[in-house]
C-alpha cells in the first residue's frame, strides 16, 4: 500500500509467460477503481558498441505492433536469482553471436509503469567480438532475428528522428551518446 492506493482485491486472469491480474484499488477520493496489471519477469538489454563505433541491433518481429523493429538485444532473466549481468551477456550471445569484454550498467527503467511492473536493466557492452561458434541453433522468434550493424551516430539520429521507436533502444542510444 502506498498512501491511499491500497489494493482491496486482486484476481489473476491469466498466468503464463506473463501474468495478468485485475486489482481493485482504493483511490484518494475514497472510491475504488479497477487496474489491470501485467506482472512481468525482470529483463536486461545490451547496447554493444564496437571499436569502430557501430552498434549491434537486432531486427525482430513484434506481434503486438504487427511489424519488425530494430532493437538492442534483450531478454528476461531465465531463472530465479540469475544475475542481471550474466543474463545480459547470455542474451547478447544468443541473439547476435557476439560477446563483449566489458559490461557497464547504464540504468534500470520501468517500461510502462501504467500497466506493467516490467523493469529492464540496460548495459553498455564494449570490446565486442564475434563468437567462434553459435551459442545454439535458433528456434522460434530467434530463428527470425537479423543482426544489423549501424554507426552509433546514425543510430542516435534515427532514435532522435523517430525511426527507432523501441523504448529501451532509444534510452540506451541517448545515454551512450551523452557519454561520448
């Protein structure tokens, strides 16, 4: 409970990869309101910047918006207690077949606090190298990923110009641009 916003009742509507619940919440005026909440696993993302000042992005189909997006590699922590840095390195390897020598935490963001508790910890990856062998044979959505290398300056311009719209990617690009 925070201030007036006490949860009076909570009903789970769906429980899968994410969980959807409907909460009844006491409001400041004394009334109540329903709030739909998506409980989501914590996630990580990596903006990998090469020695040549290029960023590794993945072109990935996103069903919720019905199109492909260019994004930084990202994913959820697979097991309880998995360290975020370990998960970030794993996701980068799986999605791009690259590794990094250094990971630096940039920030943790709530992706859309109005309806989900999802938070993404964003890392800067430096000292990028291609793996000698693939991590595994891609399946499902991973089989449809395309790795795209863009000059950092071009990617930042695309984020500022609205051509890149994925929130974690835009945030990561702007944070890295600020550091340069």
